[in-house]
C-alpha cells in the first residue's frame, strides 16, 4: 500500500508541475483550432501520416519558454527546431512533426516556436519587442532552454530570414538547415508587403486577411493585424545589418514549390534567383529540391517533402560517418 501511494504521489507531482509550466496541450488554441484544421493534410493516409487527432494529443504546448513552443519527442533524440513564417505559427509544421517525431519509433525531437504577436492566446507584445533583434535573442534563449541535441534548423518564410541571420549570430545552436521557399535575390512583387504594413499600422485585420486569401494561405484567419509587424520595416528591421543570407559553411537543403495560386510560378513570386540556387549547391551537402506546390509546399506535398528531408538527413549522416572514419584511420 505504501508503494502504491508513493507511485500515485509521484505521478501527481509530475502532472501538477507540467500544468504549472503551461504544458497542458488542451489549453493551446494552436492545437485545438489550427493544428489539424489548417495545417494537417486532409489526405493524411495518402501523405503517409497517422491520424491528426493522435498526433495532436501527444504534442506538448509550453507557454513558459522565452517564446511559446509545441514539442514532441524524446529529449535525448536529435532535434528538429522549427521557425515559421507569416501568417502562421509553430503549428504550420504539423505534417513534419507527425512524420519525424510521433510514435515509439520516432528518431527525432521536434520543437516548433511561435513568434511574438503570432500566438492567438497571448497578449500583444510591446512595440519595443517587435524587432527582429529581439526575436533572434528569444529564439536562441528558447533553443538553449530546450537543451537540444544535434539540431536540424527548419525554417520558412520570415523564419528563413530570421534563420539565416541566426546562423551568423548563433552558429553553435544548429548543425544543419532546411529552408522552405525563401532564399536571396529575385525580383518578386512586394505589393502585399505594403498592404500588410498598412494593416498593422491601421490595426485592420480585414485588410491583411484579404492579402492572405489572395495568396491562398492555409490559415487565412490567422492573418490578424498584430502579426503583420515584420512588414513595418523601420520597426522590425531597426538595428539589423547585412548579411541577410546564410553563411556557406553548414549543410543546407532548400525546398521550393513551383506553383502559385494554382498556376506555374513566375519570376514575380520567386524570392530567390539562380545565384541563390548555385550557392545552396556549393554548401557542404547542399541540395535544392523543386516540387509541386506553392509557398506552403511542405503542407500541400507533405509526403514528397518529408521523403526528401528523410533521405537528405540519412545521406548527411552517412557522409559524416564516412568522413569521421577516414579521419580516424
């Protein structure tokens, strides 16, 4: 009886501690309202994914970190750390979290961060915090607090811009990078950026949501005015200096979709150029993958993208082992 009581008390203490640190998944609307509804492929079986409800129930929401996170997987496993784009959140990587970090045989630990003013359950950040320098530091603090191991940095859209700068500032925090859709160079139509900046300044969500509808964003209702702060460049970019692209000394996988709004993608919607593609291929273990999909190809073509990621990671580890073996001879 005493042993049973001790076990119950131990469980209770662990459960209560989790609740106090904001790790109750049921309290996070990213999980309850967006993870499955907006970001998980509706054809999950065809995409090689388990039922979303099962994955969602296993994900832990942590509101107590420097930036809020969605987490899944063994803390001792190699990490995949995700930084999202506009108008999304850490939930946009639902299909990758399911593939790489869900289940007893999962090989990775997933941590997906959500940026300032992008989490619907949290209050507005002060204007002084709506700056990328603050974001860099908050992401770095979150990564350190999570005690990540052998980290693959997975970035998209604004997350790619942030990630490239962080590779210069905090190179010790990540070992390799997977970036979606955003590189350097190109001549895209940037009208939407002015629209989004105006939406923030006027606190006009209808305006920014109209832009999200035009680009067929997976979560158009997520494009509320307060999440448009990155487009107010005199505020978000203050104190940010070049370079804006990544260094070329770490493995880099670049994945992009060749469609936009249901049509073949033109130069006016490409956020990179040939010079960027050549740069990626020149990086250690650098690879470019083009696939059927748009800005959110990792949702639309989840199976294809996940297979490409898995193969690249396996191949990288094999090359690393071979190189290590040669050095020890």
